[in-house]
C-alpha cells in the first residue's frame, strides 16, 4: 500500500495513507484525504491507486494540480514525484508498516478513550485481527516491497481448492495461449484476425447447436413413431376382433396395415400358444421376437422402443368373459414400426445446418461490424485529437469510454503532450525538448511560500515571485527576462553570483548564504535543478528568514 507524505503547508510532516482505488483529496469533510488549506478546492484532486501504478486526476480545481511543478489534468505519479495541490506539496512513499510491529509489542490496536491504563489484548487475538483487517504492503516491483516485512496473511483457500485450479488455468492462458494470440496481428491485419475469431465462433456455435437440435428431433420422432405404431395396432385389432371371436381365422387380415408407410411387420399372435394367426403366409409359425413374448405377458396396449431403429406396439384382442367378469384376451395385434420413416435424412440435416449457418453468419457479420467500429472509434478519435494537438499546440485529449486501460493511456498521452507543448516553447521553440524548464521553474517559484527566483544557466531570470521583487527593490516586469546583474540590490546580486558559482562546482547539494533585509537576517538557499547528471537546467534560489517568520 502507498501513502502521501505532506511536505509543506499546515499539515507538513503528516503521512496520509491511500487506499486501493479512488481517493478524493480536498477540503470537504466527505473527501478521503482532507487538506486544510484555503487555496485547496472542496474536491481538488483524485488519486487512483491501481496494483501497479498511481494515476493523478485534477477535479477541475480552481488553483490546479501540479506534478513535478507542471500543471496537469491527468498523469502517472511514480515514487519520488512531487504532487502539488495548489500550494501544498506532497510525495508518494510506501505506507509505514507500523502496524506490523504491533503484535510484537502486544498493544491493543484500537484507541482508548477512557481513564486509567489502556486495556491489553492478547497477542494471539491481535494477530488474528491483523489478518482480518489486512496488512499494508508496498506495490510489487517498487521500493519497500522487501520480503518478510510483516507476517504473511493467512491463506484464503486450500491449495487444492477450486480457486487454485482457476488460478492455474488463468496462468496457463496468460503465459501460453494469449502470447500466441497476440502474435496474430503481427502477421495478419487486425481486422482480419477479429473477423477470423467471429467466423470461428459462428461455425462452432452452429455446429454445436446441431447436437441438442438432433437430440430434440430424435425424441420428437420417437414419440410420433410410438403414437403411429399404437394407432395402427389398435386399428388392426378392431378390424379383426369379430372374425377372431368367431374363430374364423381364415378371414383375419393385415394387408391394410402393412401398406402403411414405415410399417415393417404386422402380426396377429394367439395368446394361448404364441402361434401366428395372420398374415396367412406365416400362419402356424412361432415368431422369434422378444417383444411378442413381452406383449403376451403384459395383457395391455403398449408401445416401446425395441431398438434404435424400431418401435414395437401391441394391442390385445378379446371379449368380456361373464364367468370371470374380466376381459378375456385371445390374441394380440403386433406392429413393428421403422423410426427412420419419420427421421431426417442426411440431405435434410445438411440443409438445416446450412440454413442455420447462413442466419448465424449474417447476424455474426453484423456483430463484427459494430464490434470493430467500437474498437476503431476510440483509437481513431484519439489519433485525430493527437494530430490536432501536435499542430495547434494543445495539451489535452479525451475519449469518454469507461475502459480503465484506455483512460490510463490517455492520462499518459496528456502528460506527454503537456511536456511536449511546453517544451516546444523552450530554447527558442526547439520541439525536441519535452519539458519546458521555464514553465517548470515558474510553477515551482509560485508554489514556494518564500521569495524565490529561478535563474537560467546563462544568468537570465526566467521566473520570479512578487515577494522576491519586493526584497530586490524592483518591479517584477523589470526583472523577468533580464540578467541577474539587473537586480538593483548590489549585495543581493553578489550573493546570487556567489551561490550560483558554488552550485556550478557542486550541483548535488543545496548551498546557502546569509543576507540582511530591512533589519532581518535571512538565509539564501540555492539548488541546481537538472534533468540529467551532466547538465544544469536552471538554479532555484529562495530567501527565508532565520527566525521562521514571514
């Protein structure tokens, strides 16, 4: 976890912890971090902490937000960067790990407001509370992330649990599958890669949709086959019941039923001995069909699936027996029906597949069009804004997409644009310098509460605060852009020349000197400001009273 260390202002020295996610800084009581300074807006700045970076966003404040002396709208803050919230300076540091020491000191973690000695909490209970609340840890890959800084949190899941499996799968996807996918646009145009994924999705979805479709169709065909076979068996029984009861076996007929589509066999089988009574060509024989023996035992109408291609249906033929009071079954009408007569043939199945594929392709291409435009629009818009910003020296771009990676990219681009545009005015408009040192110096001078002046390495006054012009007994407009030898106060001029000379010899330290102004002894401090170890950009000189007054 990270924290802001306040360097100036009434809260100087305070360390304000940042939570993961959005942190609003301002004067309002509802802000996550409250800054008690008159120039700070109610909601001044937003600090968003991600796992690997910190994003600073100005909330349209009156007096602005500064990053390393440059006013900005959105930027990335790194360890050591200086954040200016109007006149309050702060830097980002790893959050103090003081709470990690509490278990060893065996102190209660909660504040005590009662009288007398504070109550003590057993260390085991405190450790448990520490694990429950969580321990602030530095961001991976940055200073402060030392191993063993505090007790490790208790594992949230068993190593063999579902979360471990999910983590392994995601790790495999990230390290094995996705790198290959990321290489595809290097060989093929991105639009074609996206189209390929859409086409693959369409084909696989259509193909897989045929599986439940076939299963549902088969179930429907089997039910219809059972219904038709049962209907034919009942018709055969009704047509031959009168002849069977009169023992007129020669008049039994199955010709009409056999002519029905899908009928494989039609039999009239005697109940007593299982002999076939009709058709006449098979009369007197015993059928070698297991379904016939099942039908003779059941004594009731039934329709079952004999095998994957055949439905068997039976209907009893009999009369009411007044002696027993029950229906007396003398024979059974047996029908074997072919399921394939109602099933789709290969041609119809292929036709159905092709129709589904065509419909899915039309819908998929429509989805691809909108998906590609959705990806293309923010990139094209950002590119167009960049082109305008480079030509018209603007330092702001925006795309109102709720997509955190894109917003982070826009923040970095805006930060670079600010440095580029300001740097284009530096050194006679040399656009190769990405940081405008004059603007940076002016911002730093205005943020310092004491009289301050920035002097270029050639001796030119590039920035000056109004209070410095007063102690120099001159006007601000008469100093800016002039050589430091234009300062009317000869003693101040000599001190500046001395401090600049010492800073040229050793630019790594702050050099100081003393000078009296209107009866008050003041300290002159000089710091060489540079963006590279080998070259000084300018010298920053401040005047501060020795007694801490104003």
